[in-house]
C-alpha cells in the first residue's frame, strides 16, 4: 500500500542540539532509496507501507547506536485508495495551483 508519512525523531537524554542525530537519520533514509523531503520539524517519506515503517525503525536504531538512551518519534501516516500513486509533490502542487488561480483572478 502506497504511504506518505511525516515523522519527527526526537533524541532524548542528550545535548540540546540534536542535529548530529538527525543527520544520521537522513543518511539512513537516503540509503533506503525511498523518496523523502526533510523540513524544519521532521521528514516526509514516501513508499510502500512496510518500507516506510522499516526506515523509521532504522532511524531509531541508528540514533540509539550513537549512544542516545531514549528516542521519541511523532508520526502521521496517510494512505489513499482513490488516487493511486499520488506523490508528496502532487499534494503540494494542487495547493499551489489553487493559490495561483486566486492570484490571477485578483488582477
């Protein structure tokens, strides 16, 4: 099942800057071959359900392997059966198109 997930890994019990841990998660995601997009408070990942869940697990394992004693992750997952293969970009582009049409009608 095609899945788009937004997740935020939160390393706990370490320094206040967690950039090194997030960079390691990005390496894990990159290695997975899944389509992804990092943003300021997390990462969107797109692919088959099992692969997406697996890469989130691997991020936890990688952060723990760096010596982090506790990891918390918030996750939002979406699936659709009415629009097979809809991508992250598709979802964003629809909103951009709506806004562009509104701008055109105001001029």
